[in-house]
């Protein structure tokens, strides 16, 4: 089955494709300890749907380190130590949990002509790569997927990522690509607002920490409990 026009699916990672467990939490604790001498926890703020730069700024403010929240050199150092700690955990065999239906859905999309899979996530680009590696999902997202999507390393505000991704997609696939043919697949209300900011459609998945009712209140185009091949067949026939 092919499509009569190009379709793009931009996937969120955490809570949509996988649960990373303590991978980010422990890696950030390590980074904060190295720089500030304290194992500050990102669990002190609501991280769902947020970008890594937003989260770190919020954590610093929460712990009374407001003067560092907009210090680019400090943020860069935090991210450098964070990625080093994450890479060490993954290289040591840390495994993330793949969510139900994910592999089957990605296999289906990968075998369907006219479909492009890419990423739109609040993770730093290298952090996204490491999380997918930890879940053994990296094979579904090659270098093209990373080049076409958008990441927390592109902007700290989630809603700004959609326009960045659309520019990259049109550069690669042609200016005729319509925003309505791009779907964000994600588990948070910020995935929904991000999609709306660029005129994308959104497939919301109640597989993360956001309650289903809260997602429903934001009126996603489609709301499901878990990814499966059937929902993507339905979308491709819309």
C-alpha cells in the first residue's frame, strides 16, 4: 500500500515510543553533581512534553539557582556532562522499555511507499539517539530521520520545533508538502500545541504520564491508548 501524496510522521520519544526509566534522571543528577555538588533531580518539575533546555532552566530555578538558568556556558556544560553520563549508561548495557505496538507500527510505516518517519522531540539530538539506542529502536530512525526532524537542541520552546521541522521537511521533500500531511505522534499536551502551531495534525497517545482526559481536552485529531498498525492504516486512507 502506498499513499497518493507524501505523508510524514514526526515521533516524540519519551512516553510515545519508549519509557527511559532512570536514564535521564540519573544522567542529569550526575551532571548537576559534577557542576554544583548536588544531585538535583529533574523530577522536581513537570518534564512531560518539555525540551531538555526548558527542563534544565526550570530545575535551576526550582533549586534557587536562577542566575544560572540563562547562562549559556553553564547550560552547555550541564548538557555535556549529561550526555557523557547517559552515553556511559547505554554503553554499559542500560535498556529502555519499548512501548506496546511501537515496533510493529514503525515496521509498517517503513515498508509503506510515500511515508517518511522522523523525530520531533524535546530531547537533545544526541540524547534522542542514545535513548533510541537503549531501546534498540535506532534502526528505525536513520540519519535522514535525524536531519528532517527537530529537537530540544534546536529551541527550548516545544511549540517552536514544528516550524523548524516543516522547513527541513520542505527543503528535503519539496515545497509542495502540505502541513496537513504532517502528523505529530506524541503523548503530551505540548505535542498537541506544537502540532497546532504549524498546522500539523496530531495523533495523541495516552501511553505517557498525561491522563487521557487531559489529552482529550486539547482536541487532538485522533486519541488512542497505544500505537498499532491499524491506526496508521486509517490515517493513510484519510
